[in-house]
C-alpha cells in the first residue's frame, strides 16, 4: 500500500471500527461522527506491515511484501489517500515497487486469466471483479464499492478493455541511432502499419535528433519474431491467445 509522505494522516474511530486515512478526506469517507485518535505524517507510516485481504500460496522470492511505502503520485483528490500497489500492473506501481524492492507478483497469465494460487484462478480478469467483491463482503472486509467513471485503454481492433501487463521483452534503443547510420533492415513477419498515428501497431514517434522519427517499439515475443498484440477480450471473434505461461514471480519491468 502506498501513501504520500508529505500529507497528514489520522487514526479515526467510528461505531463500526478504526480506520487510517488522510486527514483531509475523513469527512468525505467517514462522515461527521468520528473520533480522531491519533495524527501522524505519511512518512511515519512507511514500513508499517499489514495483513493481506486474501491468503495465497504465491511466493515473494525472498522479498518483503505487505508493507506501506510512499510516493508523491498519491494525491488527495479522492479516495482515502492510501493506494494499493501492484508492481506488475501499472507504470507508477512498477516504479515505486523498484524503489522499495517490492515483490513482483504476476497473478494473471497472457490470456488475461487469474492464476498463481489466487481464490479466483481460471477466471478472466474482468469476470473476476464481481466474485472478488462478493468474497470481501462475505468476509466483512469490504468498506465500500462505489461506481465511478474514469479513462481506460481499449483495444482499437475489437473495442474491449485492455490491462496493463509487465513482461520481459526486447526493444531497440532508438536514441542510440545516429543520423547517417540507419539500422539494417530486418524482416519481421506479421508486422503491419497501424490504422493511424498514436494508436497501437506502427505509430510514429518523433525524437529530437532523429529526423523523420521512428517506428514505436514492437514486442517480439513469439517464434518467428511476430509482434504480440495486447491482452484483450476478443474471444467472440476467435482472437484469444492460445499460450499461457507459468505464473512464477518474475523480475521483469513494465
């Protein structure tokens, strides 16, 4: 879990329990009838250990998880001022995870299904949302599950939700290419131009010092050097991935 080291947090009590959250958000989250038991900075919380919501058999590879970390990307615009960290599923999560040497736990395979010892193994990630909430409610661990809208990436091919997914890949360091020294042409079967700039698949990105820009990095993860499309829910069109790797913890970055 991640807090903002420069913000003020409180331990607050109301009739249904004791909570730790940002002082500025107490009224929004807990209401008026609250007793403030203790006040401290976010920095004071760093290193605090906590019990996980689910008991799982997945190992951490010798690293220490279930502890509070801090980063400035946590804001008090909404929520509680405490953010869940998943280093395998988000840019900021991965960056903070590296700073604090958090375990890199990959509990979703490349077909988008839960795996690795969770209570929801085999479920597609989007189908797991409801069972997760139901299980938390059954255990009396669910505080609230509000509905809200936010921006989210969708596949331009089939218009279905994507997931951020960290995996090992090879990329060409294009900033090392000098003017007048072009890269040799290499055949990439299956590589094709995307529909337009700024979308997945062949978008052009311009970098200072590289006239004309260059093709965006392509994931080369399959035999034959074929680019791997993003994980997407497109089984209605028969476009589901056919290979699922093991879910062992990996040292890969985002």
